[in-house]
C-alpha cells in the first residue's frame, strides 16, 4: 500500500467517524424522545417488566456521551496521524 493510499484510507476513516457520529446523534435523540414518552406512559407502574425496561434505558443513556467521545476521538486521532504523514 502506498503512502497516498494510506492517506486516502485515513481520510475515508475520518469521514466515516464523522458520519457515524451524526447518525449516532440522531439515534440518541430519537431514543431520548422515546424514553420520555415511555416514562410518561408508564409513570407509577410497579410491574417488574417495566422496572427492567427503565433500568435498561438508564444503562443505555449512560453510554451516550462515552460513545460520542469515542467517535470524536477516532476522528481527532486519525486526523492527527494523517497530518503527520503529510
């Protein structure tokens, strides 16, 4: 693989990370809206299945920011590496 091909691959990886972040942000936004609706509908429920779903949603919500950082760091570090090659 030539240096030019490596650079092209790195540029594609950077764009993929940025696109992934945009798609993830939309999915997270949709998930947050759905969670709000579910919480409103299920308010006051003591059902064990509802409790399990709420716990799963809380756990998923806690992963949103770390995942965003992973996308951002991938693009940042790959850009830094590309810059060193140029």
